[in-house]
C-alpha cells in the first residue's frame, strides 16, 4: 500500500513539474506567446526586438539596394493573383531615427527600420494581421488603413471606439479584405502629426485571376510588363509638430505653411545652396535619383503628402488613367500631363513608351499645386524632374543633357483634369450580383 501511494505521489509531482515548466515557458519565452508581445524589460530598455513574423507575404517591394539612385519599386502581382486567399501575418516594430531623405537631416519614423513604411501586398479575400509594437518614447500611435473596405467588420476609430497604442505597448490589427476589393491603398498614423514625419506606407490589393490555373499575364489589352509604385509626398524639414505650432502662432498669417521639398518613394534632392537663412541645417548634396521602367508599366501613384496636390507630366511616355482611389475603374483617357492628385488620393495609370524617335530621353516631372500654398517658401523647388533610364539613353548621359523645359502652363501639352474623370458605369445586372438589396 505504501509503495502504491509513493508511486502515485511521484507521478503527481512529475505531472505538476511538467505543467509548471510549460506555464513558465509560455509566459517567459516570447515564441510561445500567441499574441507575440515583447517582454516589458526589453521594451523599456529601448532594445529593438528581432522581427520574425512575416507569414505568407513573400519579398517586400523596395528600391534595389545595389542601385541606390534608382527609386523604382517593383511590385509582385505574380505572387498573389493566381493563389487562393490566405492568412498573412506581419509584425512591425515602430521606432524613430535620423535620416537624410532629400539631403537634409530629419528625425523620422521607421517601421522595421524602413522609411517610408514597408509596402504590403495582398490579394482580394486575404486575411491580414499586422502586430504593431510601439517602441517610441512617450508617443502613442494608431494606424489608419485609408480607403480599404473590410469584410464583415468596421474599422475602429481613434478617440471614439479605440484608444491609441501606448508607448511600449502592442496591438494586432486583423483585417479581412473583402473579396470584392482590389486596388491601391495606403496606411498612416492618425496620432498627432506623425504622418507628416514619415509614419506611412502603401497597401496594394491585387485582383486575383478568376481561373487560378490561368497564365499570370495581365489582360491582352494592357499587356503590362511591370507593376510599380510611386509614393509621392510633400516634405517639411522641421518636425511636423513645430510646423503646426508655427501655424497656430500666426507666423504664416493664417495661411498653411508651405512644404520645403518633394519626396518620391522616400527620396528627393534638395538644393543645399537654398538653405542660406538656416546655417545650422545639416544638408548633404544629393544626386538626382532616377527611375527605370519598361515600355509598358502599371504605375500605382499615391499622394501621401500633408498639404499639397500633385500634377504629373512626362516626356517620352504617355499616361492612360485606369483606376482611381482604390480600384474604381474609369473611362480610359491618354494624356502627357494629369492632375491634380490631392493628399490621400491614388490613381493607377498605364505608363507607355512613345514610339517616335524624337524622345530619345524620357523624364517624369512632378509639380506641387499652388492652390494650397498661399505663403511663399523661397527654399522650395516646387517642380522637380526625374530621369527615366531607358535602353537608348543612360542616366549619366541624360543628367548631362538636362531635363526638358518645365511646362509653364502655356504649352499645348495635353492635360487631363482628374476632377473630370468619369467612373465606368456597371450594368444593373452586375450590381445585382454584388449587392444584398437593390433600391429603385
């Protein structure tokens, strides 16, 4: 009897020890924690946790590190348009550090060390989970997914249905992308003025092919060779909180403070000689960056700016608007100049090489619209050009020749006013397939 009791006692002790060990491992070792939160001591120590979760997404679209002056961001539609919908998990660590986006030093926000934030690519119907770890000191953050329509859920509203992510805290966004949604979207922080200091990025929802076994090539009427991103924004050299304070103090006579520069995919080229009234400015001269496009590309253009609209023109290519603001198809129209694309707006265009030989060199020009710039900024170059590298002309040769004459508005360059773009009208039968109710 004593031996049997002793055996049962040892069995209970062993089971208790195993259970205790499992509990300790669950709470003390992060990889066993389903919420993937980081230990409090690590967060408060300011150490950057290792980012390990990136399930189902594939390679991130970013400029080629081997070609630092090439700003091209190539997307990966072939990885998404033929597969079934799936769950994609991402993990972000939000910090801040000093960078020189256009040659001028500024403390910016980083997501996993990147500025701007990483480009997310999914397909319609995917379930996207993004765990955000706020490593900022004394700052809250909250990410807004601009223009994205979710399936069977509503986005929480900062200050109304949800508090921001506190410093040294984490939160997981769970986004069920509607099977009917596809197009170009973007995300940014709604907390304070963080968006103006770089806490933003792009989210692309690829439209899947109806037949998953179908060739991954786009429809023959487009015959697109590459899918690329142009993330464009106005840029202030001062912290956005200082810009807002100057506006509130009346330094600009009730006008919105004008920006100092333009960034394209996180890069620009500020003329350091213009910083004559700010001798303390840390400015490094930057070479003019360039872009590389094939003969036919789909460009997903996002205005991630804080204030100013954009007008885009081109030499050597033509532009055909395909969709606006997250996949809304429009009546196609081909032009060499189009605008105004206001902050928060997006458009997809077919960017096609012109066949006539008069355009040996190709350029894209970005002009800031002066409608909202009622106060002058002498350091701002409000129209900037970027060479497009082609097989005919190298980037070095193009820079030596110089860009085309900037359109002053007096030329006959064909212009499309985006406010006049018309959406393609769906038939009543098509609407009935997608809607729960039809109202006459």
